[in-house]
């Protein structure tokens, strides 16, 4: 009897395995962790792209803001999540920088994540308090050199994109300015408007609303060419610091050991959405340039920047304290 039933059982088992293998992805909501608070550049990108992924998949993309530690809290959550494709992260350079600042890092920046897709590149812009009497990068450098240690620059936390950009400016210009880390964007804006924080290297989308309202003054953009989002604003290279560039990137990662099939599907779908005129226009209006490339391209970018930040941390003596 058992012998006669065996082929039936094998066939039934095969059908079940095929059904599981054919399970569509995604078949439930996806959590996208943003390691910074609402209003940050990564938050804008995650919400803008997440809305379109929601429409494409018919599944909710839940944006989960997990600020803390300059991005380390959110990146750790992604790295330690189940590699089932239902927890992703929208990260930038802080994902790479933070482990370099920790004696016992909670994750390995390259080995504990899956590189899925670069989403955007965007210029960092040098923004100054309206109370600071400067009109160019040359003016900023001259003022800082006349008052060593008296001017400061803000950031979204130690190891954040804005901190990295500020340290790079400090080194390139040979100026002595004091780093002041913050946790929340509204606090940063309030301190700059009050004149207690003089300088900030913002990823452009994070500060665009304040610039549109003329509440803060943008001196220059860090991209090689002027950005259409800020007509008339020169590059930092043309405004007093020849050859200097400062740009940020953001991309989607998942936990290591994530399915290759899920990685390729997400990469393909994100690429398709970023190529649409609607998404391009929304990104560019906020100063972000849609990116493209394979998971391997994104991985190479991560590897190259990780090496660069190792040198920056050593040369600048940056620590988490």
C-alpha cells in the first residue's frame, strides 16, 4: 500500500515545493529603515521612492525612521534583520563611517549587508547663518582664518554625511572650526537662524525648504557643476576652493545572505522607477540626481568609500567621543 502511495506523495511534495518557489515577492509589506529623522535627505528619498514601490507592488512600504548615533542605530537594525527581503535600509556614507568610529562596532559595514541599488547622488551645499557676513567660500575661509577656533560647523551627528563633508572642508581649506553635532534638524535650523551655529555642509534635499524660503544663505554647491536646483549658486571650486568637491550618495541595502533573486528584482524595479520622468523631476526639484547601476556597481562604491573614510578618520583624528 505504502509503495503505491509513494509516487503520489512525491508528486504532492513536488507541487508544494514548486508553489513555495513560485511565491511572489513581495507578498506583504516591506519595512524600509531610515537611520535619520524625518526631513533628512535619506528620509525624503525613502518616502518618494517608497510611494512608487508601493504602487508597483501593491504592498505597503513602511518607512521606519530610526535615528541615533549618527546613523549607527538604523544600520545595525538592517544588518541584524532576517535576510528575507522584508527589511531594507536607505543609507548613505554614515553607514560606512560609523563602524570606523567604534571600538566594538555592532556591524561590519561591508560584510553584514547586501548591496542592492544606489538611489541618488546629490551635492553637499555650504550654508551659512544669515548673521554671518560672507558671500563666498573665499569669504568663509578668510573669516575662519582670522578667528581660529571661534567659528563652528554643525552636523547631524558624529560620522554623519554632514560631519564627513565638514571635516573635508576643514582639511581642504586649512581652517580651524569647531564641530557641533546635533540629533534633530529643527534644532540645527533654530541654532543657525539664531547665529549660534555659523556653517553647515547640508546634503541639498535636507535644506532645500529653508533655502526656498530664504531663511538660510547658501554660499556654494559641492558638485563639479552648478545644480539647476539652485540657479546662480556657484560651485565651491569656483568660489574660493579650487578642485574641492563634496557630494553625498544614498542607496538601498539589506541584510547579508539576502536572496540573490530578491536583490536583482529590487534593483531592476528601482532602476525602472528612477528612470520615470515623474520621479526624476521630483528628485531634481529637491537637488537629488537619480542614480543607476547594478548591485555590483553599488558594492564597488561602498568598498571605495570605505577605504577613503578609513584614511579620513585616521588623518583627522575623528572619534565617537
